[in-house]
C-alpha cells in the first residue's frame, strides 16, 4: 500500500472523463460512487492504482476510474492482474468481475489467484444473471430461473461465491449490498489495508434482466440480513432473533428474549475457517444473509514470496553475471588453427 | 588392433524408454564435442514416461552425428545401431545403412521380449542380420557380473546397463574415458552408490571392447576445424532461455516468464527458474490462458514479458494474444512446435503451426512471426523477438520446434559486449499524451506504465479511438486502426537483416525453407551446387512480415520449391503473396528431413526446369 503521502482527494478526482454507459438504475452506479468516494477518502495515489476487469457489464468499471485501468477479456482479469501484481508489487491492484465472468468462464483463475494469496482486491458484482449478453441465467442463479436460454427454468444448482472464496484460500472475505454505501465503504477501507487476496461479494441489482433479485435480502428490518460485528452475537430482525449451533453443528434460528444473547454464535473475523464456512452456508430463504467481513487472516502473499526467492538467490549467488552464465556447462576454445585446445 | 580413420559417423542408441538411451546419447555427444568433432544430435522418444518394457511403442532413441568436417544435420541414416532390446532392433533396423555395424544386447533377446517386438524367430539366429556387422554382447549379464558384490538390488544393478553400452562405444571410437568417469561422479554426487556402480559398469564396457577379440578395429574421427573462439554445446531450449535473459538485459529491463507445463516447451521454464539471481521471475500459471494473461499484465507493468507453449497451448492463448494485438503491448510468445492437430505427437517435431501463428486469432490480428533455424540460432531469435516487441509495441511469436529444442550442437559463444543495446524508455511526460499517438517510423504507441503520475489511462480489448484511446465504434476509425495494426507489422521489415541465401540470386531452382529444416536444406543445396547444379537456398527467419529480400529474387528462378514439415503452409502464403507457382516438398511424419530426400526432390525439379528450358527454346525457335 502506498500511503506515505496522503493526498487530499475528492470523489471527483477519481472520476474519468468518460460517459458512464450502464443502464439507468443499474446497481453498478452505486458501487462506482462508493468506490470513488472511499478511495478518495483514503487518499490513494491515482498513479499507483490499477483497476483490471474481464468482460461483462461490471467490467466496464475501469473506464470510469481516473486511475490506470485494463479492460481485458472474459474471465481472465485475475490472471492478468496476477502478472502485474507479481512484477509491480508496489501497485494497488483491484479486480472488477461479475458472477459470469469470475465464477463461470474465469472460475479457474479466480480460485488460483485466491489460493496464492496474491494481494488483489477482487470485487465480484453478483446479480445472478448475464446482463451484457441479454439475460441468460448465471452460475449463481437460483434453480428454476427462467431466462432466454432456460425457458423451462434453470436446472443446475447455484454456486456459493463466499464458499468458493473460502475454499480457495482467500484471506479476506466479505459481502455487502450495492446500495449499502456505509457498509461497503467500511469493507473497502479494510480491504485496502489488508495485505493479501481480498474477495468481496457485492449483491448488485440488474434492473433490466433480473430486477429485484436481492430485494428479499436488502430488506433488513424484515430480518433478511445479519450484520456481522466483531465480538457481537449473530442477531437480526431488530435484535429479536439470533443464530446458534444446534446438535450436529446445524445452525438454528432462535428468539432473543429480553436481550439475552447467551448461547448464540459470536462473530469473530479471525475465527476458524470452519466458522467462516458455516457463515457462508447461511443463505436465503432459510437464513438471513451475513453481511460484512466474514473472514480474514494473515498469510504471506505470493508476490512477497516470489520476491524473497529472488532476493535469496541474489544473496547466495550474487547478482547475475551474464558472461558467466553463457560460459556455464561444457565450454571449450578453438584456437587459431581451427582445432580445439 | 587396427585403427581406422573416418570422416564422419552416425550412431543411434535405441532401447526401452526406461533404459537411459537419452543419457547415453547425450554423454557420447559430449565426448565427441570434447574431442573436437562437429556434432548434431536428434533425440527421438515416446510421450510415455516409462512405456511398458519391451513394447514397440516404448522405444526411445538418440541419434548422434559426429564429424571431422562441418555438418548441419544429425545424419540421414545410422552407420552404427546400438540396440538394447528386440523392440529397438525391430523399429530401427530399417534405417541402418547396408553393411552397417550393429551392437546388440543379447541378454534382452529372450522369448517374452521377442514376442512383444513381434519377432516369430530370433533375428540373431535366423539370418535377418546377415548383411550387417553384428556384435552380439550380453550386456545384461556383463553388467550384473561387473556389479557382483555390490549392495545394490538386482533391479538397481540392471539400470546401469546403458553405461556398459556407453563404455563400449567409448572404446570403439577411441574416446578418453577419464572425462566421462568424472562426469558420472558429478552427476551422481548425491547418490554415490549409483555413481560408483555406473562407473564400474562403464569401465567394464570399455575394457570389454579392449579385451574381447570381436572388436578388432578402433575408429577415429579426427577433430573438425571450427572458426576460432569459445564454444559450448547447447540445445535449442537452453539457448532460447539464455536469449531471453540477454534480450531483457539489452532492453535494460527485468524478465518475466509465465508458462504452463507442456512438451516440448517445459524445459525453458526449468532453465529460467534457475536464473533468479538475474532478477528473472518465473510464474507457473494455472493454465495456458493464465500464462498469456499474466504475461500481458506484466507487460502492462513494464516487464519484458514472455510466455511459451506448444501448439495446443498456443490455441488456448489465442484470445489473450488478440488482446495483446489490440492493446499493443510487447509480449514474446514462444511456440515450440510438435506434431498436431490436438494432442498429436507430443514428442515429435513438425512445422504445422505456421498457419496458426499467422492467422490463428479472431478478427484481423496480424502479428510478427519469426522462426529459429538451429539450436544455437534460438538465442539470437529470442534477443531479436524482445527487441522487435519493445521497439514496435507488439506481441511477437517466435517459432521453434521439438527437433531444435532437444537437439544440440557446438555453439560459438556470442560476444555479449558487442551486441547492440536497445534500452527501453518509458514515457513519463504528461504533456499532451494520447494513448494511441504513434511513433512516425515504427507506428509504436508510447509504453506508459502504471506508477507514472499524470499519465493515468485505460486500455482494453474494445476498439479504441486511433488517437485518444477512448472506446470507439466509429466505422472509419475501426478501419483505420485495422490498417495501422497491419502496417505496423509490415514496418518491421525495415529492421530485418539480409536474406539468408546460399547460391546465386537467379537460376533453375530456388529452395525455400524456414525454421528447423535449415540444416538438411542447406546441406542438400550445397552438395548439389558442388556438382555444378543451379540451385539456391533461401532460408526465411521472418515469416511475418516476409523477408524483404525474398521479393527481389523469388521470380528469378524457373522452379520454386518450398520445403516444410507440414502440408504446405508457407507455400500457400508465398503463392498468395507472389503469385508464384511454388511446389511443395512436404513431410508429415514427426521426423526431420533427410538430406537425401531433399536432394532427390530438387533433382526432380531440376529435370522439370531443364524440360522447361528446352520447351522454351523450342517455342523461341518456332516463333523465329
């Protein structure tokens, strides 16, 4: 991270001169605004910040950021970002992807970037649909999703992005809704300060092809979200309900009477991966969705390890000597008479 | 004991893929190089790591050509065949020259192995080998005897038998055994028990030659004469790795190499992974696409970015290569070709990815393509690829193939100090910067890297405005950008050296080749020219753009023959480009050309050319 000189920036400083081309009402607008505002508040250095994306509606994001940006090809953003980060570790590299881009065509790159713990901040905009190609069901669509490609309803089981990220070895896993600027801002700030692979699932609304798919989740007073707060019990619905672990490690919803939270699960970001995996399994319609930072841990990043090997080689062998390298192996001299000496 | 002097020898070692034939061949090649011979090698092995013992498909071979004069190829046919088992004999005997020498490990000629090799009777006894000079040696038994009392298991002892064969040929060709003994000890330093055993067996083989009365002649191939200077023995993949390191150094930049394991490219990654103290970073990606992607990311960040693969992997990289074309980033893409399509012939050579290199991406996406002609030449091609990629801001494809990747030759070491530098300068001036503003000479856009204040910009795969780099779907702009991307590749011609032409600039037959066929083609042309035949050979280093020198001469010949290890991919291009009635000499067997094949093909065309001359003369007479 490059925070040596904290610059006074406004949101406007992070807006590029390009017209934003998303559909009116798209959740991407809210995400863009929150990212711009948060990074401005953090006083980032624009020249040291790079946004890299794949293909899809969300992947147009870099064009609208007044930083360095690379709009790449479908699914490959984590791979391209990895090549940049490992060679230029001083840069802040953000990856913008969607549920189709990051979990379907680019699923392989996603899991490997996370397991390596590349210091990439990956924002996955999950709207449960392919938008740019006009509304096909995606790997996170619920079973039965009717779309042009599935007129009788989709039949494949949806993928849980948080479970995938945890299983892949991400060291910072969080979730926020597109319109929850406060929560998203706070997650982005902590993600920015985290050294390692960040995976943030942003529940994003596509007003054209999948309008309202997250409505049930966003309606917090109705008890559809659990706000994760470090050291606090998992309560929701205005503090009237809570989650505890029953027999066989089956999570259960219980009523909270007179504010008595004893026996409920208590949130710890740096808890065991087992706990984080359990949180990931709390999904609609049976459970409220956990929002906030689900898990974080410290692990040396790939680029640190890669650089350490180079430093170690230089320390042990000395800086590379090209002539010596060329003359390694079986070398001989041919004299003026044309024969070997 | 008689000593006979020979000018040149072609020897081939064959056995099971677990018999250590590659090691035996490599060691004998080193000894030949050490003794001052010119050498050329051709390892030929199956894709299976340890194919079932005794099977025909599991035979692994290594051919070595060593000579007292300059040679370009591993030789058309072996003069000596060392067969460690019946399967090896069965699959290779047809190649041995008549009256050739055959050394057979009789210990392996047991019923079961004969059956596996498809022999109904024992060829050692049924007269099959009558026309050859046969040395029947029970190498299995002699190896075990040499290791009597050793603590190794019988299985471990048996593994040393290739060193018996090596010792025997060392004696036959009068090689000094001391160097080899030293090398074995070095190689097995971590397993001294094996080292000891191998040396014992090697010596046993050597002394067997000396004492067994069957070998009455020692053959000496005197040293060849070379241009004075320092030399080393090198394979194509070793040289290409060195070329990348040197190329990055000449550009004043760090090297980043991303790869995914694939035959026959993997050993480049292995070499570069050892060069960390040069600041070289290697990245074993999760797949071929990621390797290309990571290279693009590193190029965006200002590294000399390289990825390598073989045909199947290059196919996977195609879309990302197109992104490199669109965003005009310098990346070097190595294709170590093998037989295709699909998985094809993983360990065999072919030149069938030329069309893929030239046309294998969506849209109009021209790329510069060059091809190395020999193991040592891959070094210079790698340096040139780095230079062109950074100078023109474009991905460059460098073609090698399995034959030159694994083959070795004595290589005159380059004088690094004399190699011109091409230091990269990144633009840092924020005044009136436009992403696609171009250098008037090279048409390159400026290489601006993240971290540069005031030059923040966005690039991507969507078509961009020809100046500002903003997204543009404007019809005229797309046409303009399409043409400028093509023109940029064509402009590389201004940096291409002289055409590699042997023979006159006009005549009866022009033989055109590219890549790893160089040795056979050049030798064929030279031997025909020595007989006074009117044949020239042009060997192309650059396939895109085509070498400017070719246009000047291609119409000066009566017949144009394009020799390729494919069905005619370059020929198609040349016919389209020059409207010339080029004839193909094509071989698609996973094997390199033999000199004799090329000579025969050219002789045929010389005949046609002669007829043409006659008919033209007749026509002229008639007209008169």
